[in-house]
C-alpha cells in the first residue's frame, strides 16, 4: 500500500458534493478538490450536472424558458421537444469533446450519453402516442418524465468525472443512482446502502450521481434541489464524519457583487440555525430538509470554495454559537410585496384571521417570508409573482369584507449571526441606514437574537446591504474569516 493509501485508510469518511459551476471547471475540480492536498480515498463525491445542462433538460431556472421537459409537457408539438433534445445532445457531446483528449475515452463517453438520450427519446415518443388515446392522461406521467430527464445531467457529469480521473491514477468508480436499469423503485436509504455495499472506500473513490431514483420521488418535493437531499442521505447512511459542499464561492458575510469582493469575508463558522434563516431568503447553504438530516446525525457541514482550496471554508454545526456576540451575515430579499390587512373587527381574533390568511397564501403558492401583527392589522411580506399575489389579495377581500387591504413593494435586508446579543446593535443598524437617507418601513427582531429583519423601499436594497455591512461587519477587520479555525 502506498503512503497516500495509508493516509487515506486512516482518515474518517467524508461525503462531498460538487456544484454545477465547479463541475464545469474540470481542472480546478481535479487539482483543488480530488487531488488536494495529499489523500485520495475515504471520500465519496456526489456531483451535479454541468452548469446550464439542467436548464436545457427542464427549463431555465431564472427566465423559465422551456427545455425538453417544458416543451414535452405542453403536449402539442412533437417536433419542438425532439429538436430541443437534439440541441441537448449536441451540447453534451460538445462538453465531452472539450474534456477528453484521449480518442478512445471520448468514444466511450459519447456512446454512454448517446444511448441515454436515444433511449429517452424513444420512451417519450411512446408515451406521447399512448397518451393520445383517451384512456391515458399525459399530466399523470409528467413527474416521471421530469425525473427521467433530470437524471441525464448528473449521469453525464458523474460518468465523465470518474472516467477522467482514471487518467491520473485514481481508482474512481461511477456510481449510478439514477435507476436507469432498475426495475423497481426502492426507498432512498435502501437504494444508497445497496449501491455502496461492495465498495472499499479506502481504495476506491466513488463518483455518484446527484439524482437518485427512489420511491420518495425526490423531484416532487425538492424539484431541482434533489441533489442536496441525495448528498445528505448518503452522508447519513454511510455515517460520514463530515459533509462538504464545494461551490464556486465562499459562504460570505454578504454578496460580493453588492459590497465589493475585497470587503466580503468568509464566515468561517456558523450554525444550522443560520443556514435555515438563509434558506428562508432563497440563499441556501443547503436545503433545510437536507440540513435537518445532517444536523440530526450530528454531521458537520463544510462549505468550501473550489477555487481557493487553501482556505478552511465555513463549518456549519448544530451547536455553534459565537463566544463573542457579532453579526456574521448581511443578506436579504428584493422584490417583496407587503400585503397589509387592517380590520377593526380583528381585535382579539388575530389567530382566527391568521389561520384563514395562511390557507389562502398556501393555496396560491405565495411564500410568506415574514409577517407581523398588532391588535387589528396583519401584514404579510410575500415573495411571489404579482399574478399570484393579486389572486390571493382578491380572496382576502372576499374573506374579510370589512377589511382595508393595501399592498406595497419592499425589500428586506437581514443581519444574521449565531449570537447577536450586541448592546446597541439596533441603534447602529438604524443609524447606518439613516446616514444613507433610507427610511425604515418595518423591522423585526425576536428574542432568539439570531436575525434582525429591516424592510425598506424596493429600490434601496443594494444601498441598505452595503450600509449595514460597512457598519456592522467591515469595521471589525476580520481578515480572511469572521471565525477562524
């Protein structure tokens, strides 16, 4: 056994996830993650599809432009989705050509993904023909179609990475959880244990698909966040000592695009509690349900920057609480709608009103980011489309005919920290915004002292983030991490 293998055999198991943007930078993944620093094994890598591939498979994450799935789901144009599938095929073969310099390896990689796409095309054609008969409804099969298509992206990237690493003496093994050849669905945990049953982690490096075919139908609950749940359950079932997510950026004190790259500081340490607060704002370190499994299993999560391997990253644990009270993150959310429901008949009936109100927001798929109330008013701060919010507002008017309902556009800026019991913190925050001429429309801070939410005019978000970051974080000159370890 080599010295490297001795080191690997003696270290505990870590389960690591590589994001799509990082996956598209193969040399950085190879040099900064796989071969860094001196051990190869006792690690499991769960990989996402290459950047942009899932947009082509499903729909564009930001614009909503339909991919293969979106076009197929319309059910009225066979040519459109088939053309989209061929566009996808060309893109994946182009990625292969850029990655593989060895002609024989390229041939095998192309054959692998060609077979998947061709088989998928035949399945979708047959399904479309079956659903053209009155006894079969296409919409009843769309979730399965979405899963089938989503799995192609991760199978492509995982197969490629496993194959490429073998060129560098790595005993890598492609582990396909996509269920391509499985006849029956298994529960996710059972599927994981079966897939890893015969792997010796001290001598083999598994490269695993981020999509896992299972009876829980991950995509129905997590949609495009399924890879984090796969990653989390693998870590739990294999009893990993640590879970690691490799991203193209650090988990930082604020968005570097708003406060400047030289001013944003890696957090270094924080808690799963703070990770939940970030997820509520759409800035996930990890999906809350995936984080829950790690937290319950007492597995710490480390967020690493793929392009800065020497930095220790940010360690997230269940029990972390900063010894010195401080603000760790300035984050927030733009484009919120505040829906204010004022009704003098609400006095002493807030809970009854709230129950009915939340039923309406759930029915209309409106994300309530925050809410507040007093004796006769409940205000909801909603993240959602104007169409959905308008529909919900109309239903509020029907439910509460005596109420006055008003809406306004706001942004929310949030200061977070595992321990924010800082004397005068509220005064500092208010003063920093006042110095920039920003009026505070509303604010919240509860007794747990882990988050302060401030609502400002919709167009003042960037200025507010920068002002709070300067006053509450930058003045402390934290160096290369707020909490070093």
